[in-house]
C-alpha cells in the first residue's frame, strides 16, 4: 500500500485528531456488564480500541487498533462502531462515516466534500508543513539554503559514501506495514548475509541507524554551528557493504541556519527544543514504530537501544546534548492548518508538549504500572503474625463487584462519589487500566479485600501539570473500605507495606502525596510514613497538601514498625 493512499491518509488524520483532541482514551478490556459492546469487541480481530467521546453530538465512537504504538501514531482498523450516549445499541460504520462524525465535532463548518478533497493530499500537506518548520523558529533573514551553507557542504564532503538512500523510502510517521517494505527488506537482507536471526539483525541495524543520525545531527549543531531539520524527510542513509547504516547525510533543498549569524541575545534554547523534536518525534520514534509494526522487535526494546545510543553520543559532546532528555517534546499542532479554511499566513502557531519516551527506561516502572492481573506483589505480617496485609494487582474479572459494593455504601458515597450502576463503574476502571501511567491496586487483610490504592507516574498524571516534578516521582491515592471492626494502626501498617514495595524499585525517586487539605486525617497518615509538607497545591478539583517522601525519609520514619513485623512466617510442623 502506498504511503499516501487513502487508508494511510485516514490513518494520519485519525492520529492527528487523537494527538490534538483530548476527549478519548484506550479501551482494551472486554466489559462484562455491557453485552453489546462486548459482542462488538469480540467479533473483530483487534485486541485494542480507543473510545472517542463526541460531546457536542452526545455520542461515542469505538475505534479498533490494528497496531498500538507507544509513539502515539497507531494503525487503525476498518470497522469502527458508533453509539448514542445512554443507549446500548452499537452500529458498525465505515472509516469515512467515522471521520465525518469526528469532523462535525471538531470542525463543524468543514463539509463532507471539502473533507474528501483535503484527504486526497493530507499526507503531502502534513509533510510539507513538517519540512518547513524551522521557519517558525527563526526569522527568514537568518536562514540559508542547504546548497549555500558552506559549513554544511564541507561536512557532507567528508562522508565516506556518497551513495545514499532517502530515509522516507524506508518509513514515515503514519504509514502501514507496506510503507515499511524497503526497511523490512533491508533488515532481512542483512540478516541473511550475516546468517543471524531477524531480531538480532533488526537490533544491530536500528542501533547503527540511531547512532549515525544522532551523531551527524549533533556534530553539525554543536561542532559546526549548523542547524537543519533532520526529519526522515531530509535525511539520506548510506549503507556499508554488509547493508548496515554507516553514515547519515542531509541532501536536497531545505533551509538551514548558521548559528554564528544569530544575534547574541537570540534564545538558542528554543533551537535545541526544535532539534530534539525533529530528531525524536519526527524521525527516531517513527523508525521505532516501523520496526515494531513489522514485528522484529518490541518498541520497548527499541527504546532501550535508543537510550544506549543517546548515552554514547551525549558522552562525545560532554553534556551539551542533554536537551534530548527533555521530559516533553514541543511539537506543532497541525490540524488547524490542514483542515481550516484560512490562508497559511493567517494561522496563529499552536504547539503540543508530548511525552518524550526516552526517559521511560530511566524512570518508568512497568512492574508497578502494568502488573499481571490479580498478582500479589507484596505482603507483610504485623501484630505477631495476626495481621497479614497484602496488595495485589487489580483483576477486573473479580474486583469490579467488590468495589461496586463498597462505593454504594451510604458511608462511602460522600467520600468516593463513585456510586451508581456497576456498568458505569466497570467502564471507569477499564479506562483506568487503559492508561500507561497508573494502576489501581487492591489491598487485603488476611486475604479479604479491604482497601484500594491507586499508584500513578506523576509526570503523565494531571497533577504533574501543577508542580515542578522530578521524572521519578510517583504518587498515590488510598481509599479504605468501611471496617467491620476497628484495627489500631491498620492504615499506617497498610501504607507502610505498600510504600515498602514501591520504594523497592530504584527507578522510583520520590513518592508524592496530594491529599485534600480538608482531610487532615489523611494528611496526618502520610506524614507518619515520612512524607513532608511542601506547599498547598491548588488543583481544578480541590486544594491539596503537596507532600514529598524520598526513600531515606521513608526508611527512617517506619524503621520501628518494619523491625516489629516481617514478610514471611515459618511454621514448625
């Protein structure tokens, strides 16, 4: 399938909508209490879905994903379903009809014929805008063409191999597997030539590509004082005799910048942010997506390789390339320009701040956020073994009923505000389990469920927008069910046991708390395990007490209770 055929154009538009429109979430678990939706999800070949809320129309779309990418640019299926809010019936529709629903929600003035015309060259229009993005960062008077940039030409002449292949022939940001056929062929050819498996061949090929792209771009920027746009659209790949990448060049017409020509007071930090987004969001992440989609390696493994190559290149530049570790990448919002009826010069530029996946391998703990359903991850015995307090991963097959009973008790309604039909609660937890930054654990006392604790990675949670976080910050919310009998210090014991488990992972730097300022009991509990008050934090939905706790504070605060309890009990028979 050609990279710019209609299916890929639709795929691009859907991905841009998800990137720039907030009212959607992943919906990957088949519900038990929504029979019509369960039947639709089980009838198709896909295992992953997104649910998109059409708030103006009072309806929702369920869209299947053929391939779910960490990069956020997925591959969509051909049988989405539409449902009117408040009803059970789902109608399977075509991608064209689904797009019409979405466009009516976001750009109601765009007619169906106009949408079809824009779809015809959407990919070309998107890539054209991407290729000219440097012009949005630097006044035109400072830009010079690549052909006229003497420093760039001298650097290109040093390339050991002037026989290059355009990178956009191998992959792009939004195409399907057919758009990656040349990449697949190159890796398989290398695999056969070296008599190694495709997985090992893909790893070596990808690492060499990553290294040479990073080295070439950063050498030009940090050593030669040349900034260009190193997306897959502007790069040329030179291969050695074995078929491995050995050099990246930047041929063709593009605007470049000689940093020496800029005034002294020019904000060069924004140029580094531009380069980071161009290298990662618009080149290396599409490469990772392509290899993952082909099936040679997982995207998680490829991100590990990318971090290794980043480490090598950053050492060569002695800390000057640390801007590539930014938590978020500044990426241009494209939908307004691609879909609205305005001349190009009328647009007010709008940018998105997207998660930078390179930090995942250093700070993201998949064992905490994506444990196996129902897995008991930690337990501790208190009061001479009388109390076994444990936490296990949430299991939607069994735990929805337990929580539904809790949240509908008169005692809990005013605190939890989650009472209602079990179908609604199930959907809320499917949404919760679909995100990649939090997990709701179930806590047990002597094997019986008694509390729930939500752990979240702060930089991707809503709270991360309201305080200067560390990338290794994790936060939590804890809710204890009404007790049948009072157990002294139970909350303290339970939270101690949970935090002991969380702090056992080195990537977790600090635990944060943001208990409501109105709930002093909760605030007093978390300070008892070592959390220290930082400031009052005003959130859209509450004012909270922001607290921090590092590993050493926790260990000192709970030293006595850990000494008086244990994680195993041995019984003599």
